[in-house]
C-alpha cells in the first residue's frame, strides 16, 4: 500500500508549547526566552507547528514589526528537523506566512536574519523572492559566524532610492530586531 505523506500546520497552544521549544532548541543555535514563548501563545496564525504524518517536525514563529511608517512582518524562526528537510515542509510554512501577509494586504515587506554561512536557508528564501538587503555585524552572540544577512521580500512597490535609506535606518531603529541576539 502506498500512502502520500501529509504535511499540515497546527496552532501553538499551552498543550504543545513544549514541542515547539524542543523543535526550536534542536533546529536553531540560538535560544529563545520565556517572553518569546508567551508571545507565541498570543500570535494566532503567525506561529504554527508543522506536522508530517501527524508528527511535529517543524515550526514557524513571526511577529509584526514597524520601521518608521512601514508595517513589516518579521520571521523570528522558521525551521524543520534535519531528517525532514527537502520534503516541502519549509515551503508549506512559508506559503502560510506569505498568504497571511497577502490576505492582510497592508504589509510593506517581510524580513528575517540568517547566519552568513546558512547557504541552504538563503537558497530557500531566494526561491521565494527574498533578497539580501543588509549585513549585520556581530548580530549573534557566542556563535560563529556572528554576522547575519537580512533577507527581505518587498510586498509593495518602493520608490527608487528609498531602499538604501531603509537599510541605513535599520542600523539604529528596528524595534530591537537589529540588536544582537543571544545564543545557547
Ligand atoms: C531553510 C529550511 C527551513 C528549508 O526547509 P525545507 O523543508 O527543507 O524546504 P523545502 O523542502 O520546502 O525546500 C524548498 C526549496 O528551497 C530550496 N532549498 C531548500 N533547502 C535548500 C538547501 N539546503 N540548499 C539549496 N536549496 C535549498 C530548494 O529549491 C527547495 O526545492 P527542492 O527541494 O525541490 O530543490 C530548512 O533547511 C531548515 O529548517 N533550516 C534550519 C533552520 C533555518 O536555518 N531557518 C532559516 C532562518 S529562519
């Protein structure tokens, strides 16, 4: 008997929060604090667990961010366990988030940080139209390389010349997202 594998997304709740913590601790070299997980419980469609044949194998967590007049979606974490990669699970999670911002209709862009050497993730995001727009030196603490790329996908047409201004502004006023992030 052959059976097609099912990839599904489910809500993050008090009941499965430990599974989300476990996934994030295995997939990311960075640890997330209690505040992060409390916020997740209030995030609705912006935080989802990914199931592969009913097993939790991945998760995505995002938050809404502002920069000047821009309304942005920040992907804090999006990942799946390594044995389950290249099966389309990341695509299902990212498409969920892209559908969310499209249905909302009021986001200027969607962005995230990746470690400089994370070639797989960079290739993954580029496939969906993300571009490297900035490089943050010493973004990560206690992991190497410490620098991060900012990957961004614009959702609205930006007048020419504005992007560089945004990048310069990013260095100082990104609601905390430009500051260094702690690692395990
Ligand atoms: C990045 C990540 C989420 C991708 O998830 P995934 O489930 O493997 O992705 P998909 O199977 O949906 O891949 C879709 C496409 O992205 C590209 N891609 C994904 N991983 C890639 C890799 N390691 N190298 C090159 N291209 C890659 C491919 O084009 C792939 O299509 P294909 O398999 O048909 O060639 C996963 O590698 C991961 O969890 N990495 C660790 C966490 C992380 O670094 N997250 C990014 C920061 S938030």
